[in-house]
């Protein structure tokens, strides 16, 4: 047996020892890979129904959102009607205010004339009474003067 054959035998034994030494970690790694595979399979089994529930929930949320959108559309329609009614009420209020102004002006003008006429009548009556009183006083003074002249003569 030559030097090369011994070296080949040593190399073969070393390689066999290396394979034996690496066998234990490889077997442990195999158990780890098996456990990971089982975990992934369990996760896949649980994820399917969970995703189905999520899909059902999303569908329900979409239906609810559609109902909310329908309700909002109805509310917007009612608000438009309320806006139109408010506009009409505003127009009516403006018309009533204008009517009140016209009626007030129409009623106030004759009332002012009646009040002025009443004031004029009172003033004239007071002036007439004053004139009568003044005439009576003058007549009385004249009569006294005549009587005084007659008595002096």
C-alpha cells in the first residue's frame, strides 16, 4: 500500500467521520423543518375560514355603507325640500312685511289727517271761546265806562 492509498483511506475515513458528525444536526434540522411544515399547514387550515369570515364581514360592511349612502341621499333630498320651503317662507315674510308697510302707510295718512283736523277744531274752538270771553270783557268795560260817564254828567 502506497502513500497515496493511505492518504486516500485517511481522507475517506475523515469524510465518513464528517458525515457521521453532520448527521445529528441534519436530523435535528429535519425535525425542525417537519415542525415548521406542520405549523404552516395548521396556519393554512385556520387562515381559510378566517379569510372567509373577513370576506363576509367586508360584504356586510359594503351593504351597510350602501344603506348609509341611500339614507344620506334621502336626507339630502329632504334638505333640498326644506331649503325650498325656507325660501318660500322667506318670500312670504317679505311680502307680508311689504303689505304691512303699505297698510300702515294707507292707514297712517288718514289718521294723521283726522288728528290734524281734530287739532284744528280744538284750536278754533279755543280761539272762539277766547274771543267770546274777550268780547264779554270789552263789553263789560265799555258798560262800566258809560255808566261812569253817565254818573259824572
